């Protein structure tokens, strides 16, 4: 089974992706607060470290900003 990393998992789209992708592999989430891993998209070192640690087979970026 593939490891699937969903970035922006705290949002509505990310939440739905978690449910639908679970049948395809191990889902791991990253986001600003409620996810498995804290991730700041402005911090490239943090992103690189997370990718090296998790080694996902698939990455889905569902991150969005609303205000």
C-alpha cells in the first residue's frame, strides 16, 4: 500500500480527501494544527524534512487560504 500525504488536511477538502483516499493506502496528514504533522508551507526546510521523514508515494496539496 502506498503512503499518501495530504497537505491542508485541516480544511473541508482535505477532510474529504482523507476519507476517500483511505481505501488506496496509508493516509498521513499535514497542516497548520489538527493534522498528524504540523506544516508551514512558507518553511521550505520543514517541508523537505517532512518529505524525507515520511517518504510518501503520493502527495495531495489541498491547502488553501480563505479570509
